[in-house]
C-alpha cells in the first residue's frame, strides 16, 4: 500500500511539474515568435517607406548606434516596386539571387493572397504590400525569415532539453519528497499492522478457550449444568475478557476519529 501511495505521489508531482514547464516554455516560445514577427513587420514598414534609390549608409568601424530609419537593413529585406501594368519596375536590396521571372512569381503569389501582410511558406518570406501611405506607387517588401525559423527551432530544442533535464531533476526530488512526506504515514501503517496483530492474538486466546469449553459441554450432553459448572463459568470469564478487549478497541477507534 505504501509503495502504491508513493508511486501516486510521484506521478501527480511529475504531472503538475510537466504542466507548469509546458505552460512556461510555451509562453516563452509564443512571446519570442510574436516578438520576431513584430520586428519583421517593423523592418518591412521601414524598408517600404524609403525611396527606391536610397542607399543604406556605410557605418564606420566602432560605431554602435544606428539611426532608427536604417534599422530595416539589419534584416534581409528587399523591396519591389510595380509599374502601372503590375510588372516589376525596380528592386531595391542587396545580394538578391532572384531573376525577373522569379520576382514576378513572388509578387503574384503575394498579391493572390489578398492580404497586406502575410507569409509565403514555400519561399520562407514574409511580405508587406504598401497601402498608399508609405510612398507613391505599389510596393511590396519581402523579408527572409529563415533566420527567425532557425532561431525558433533552436529555442524549441533548447526548451526541450532544459525541460527534460528539469523533469529528471524533479523526478529525483519527487522520489525523496515522497519518501520524506509519507514517512509518518508509513510509521502509522506499521503501528496499525502491529496493533491488529496484537489484538488478533489477544482475541484468539479467549476464543480458543470458549471453543474448547463448548466442545467439552457438547461431549457431555447428559450432565446437568451444575455438573458442568466449571466449564460454564470459565466460558463466561473468557467472554467477559473478550468484551473488555472489544470495548478497548472501540475506545481507541473513537479517540483516533476525534483527533482526526
């Protein structure tokens, strides 16, 4: 019984810890994802609002602070400006390994979704379509999110490893806590077992005597009660002894109930 109770204690403890870890790491991953998504959207807004012939400044060695208007260049973003017939008129960005047909495919895929801001899963890109307030003409800014995906995968892997290590540590701690917490219960259970054994032994003796006396009385059916008075009185004494033991057991049970 104690072993089963200890296993249940550890199991419940591990379930609670697992739920807590899942909620914590889930919240961290969810917050990180939305932070990266918001940062990507800000970079797209900054890139799409700049003139197409504008170039990012060259930063001197040792320069730490960057002007806010050039923060978009910290992310791999390129902007496509469309002509009146919807074809690609110009592209601003560095190290773009996409030909004209590929750029047209990206633009058409983004416009086909019918959203100003969305995700092109097959290309690993986020896009933002200008709403007319970011500058003249129709522009679409694309941001490569492969780095964000790698960061999220790394965060998920780190969370998984940390979670497994935490579960292993809590499992060891849970075993110790279960042994420590159930120690009073184990002692009480042992005392109860010993008490039942002692009570059974004390009740067994008068029962044996009563059965023996009853057997003697039945074997001399023709005798009178006065002739068998010794066995009758002995049986009465043992019955009184049994009644005293039972009364004591009931008193202990009531006292234990009153304390609990």
